[in-house]
């Protein structure tokens, strides 16, 4: 790729190796065509997906396991292999009526795959102000997490 073809104006930077006018390949810092043209659309679609499944979770149409599974975009079979259960058992856990009977050690395995505290299986953290930031800190007790809401100083920049 020639240097002139790699120049894109975006806030997110990318380092590319391009052919300079003298024929040498050197790195340049530029934006990305994909980010410039599609990233905002991707973020909007992810937000819509999260909002839609958040509504389904609140209505009791899905379990928290299905909610987090969709958010991290993992298949049922992959999730099953990561937690050591059959796909059939995981499918049952996606339904809210079966969620209540899941043992704590299995919930912990799900939470580890989703990279969330177990406590988040029982609560939905809703951010209604873009200046808010949730901070969750593990405690010495593996079942307890301390959740703090702080003003996000980076949101104003």
C-alpha cells in the first residue's frame, strides 16, 4: 500500500507499514478506514443489542446466562465446553425458570467465562448517565464484590 492510500483521519490511531515514495517500507501512524466508516455503526448496534437483551432480562424472558452469552458472542457449545457441562444442560440454563436451580459453583464457572463477578448474575447495572462509571472490586470473599459508582473523568474529554 502506498503512503497516500493509507491516510485516514480518525481519533483512533493505527500503525501501518507503507511504501514510501523512495520505495522503502516504513511505519506511519494513521487512522483506519474500517474505524472511520464503520466503527460508530458497530458501537450503535452493540448498544441496541445490549438494550434489547437487557429488556428481555428485565421481563424475565431470558436468564442472566443468556444475556451475558449474547453480549460476549459465544456459542452454546463453546460455553458448554468452557464450563464443563453438556450443551443440553447449558440450553436449560438459558431459560429463566431453570436459572434459580443452578448451583453456586456452576454459576461461578459461568461468571469466570463471562469475566464478571457472580453478583452480576443477580443484578443488572444500568448506566443512565454517560458521566457515571461502575467500578467493581473483588473482595477476599470470592462471592462478594464491592460496586462503586464514580464520575467518569474521561467522559468529559
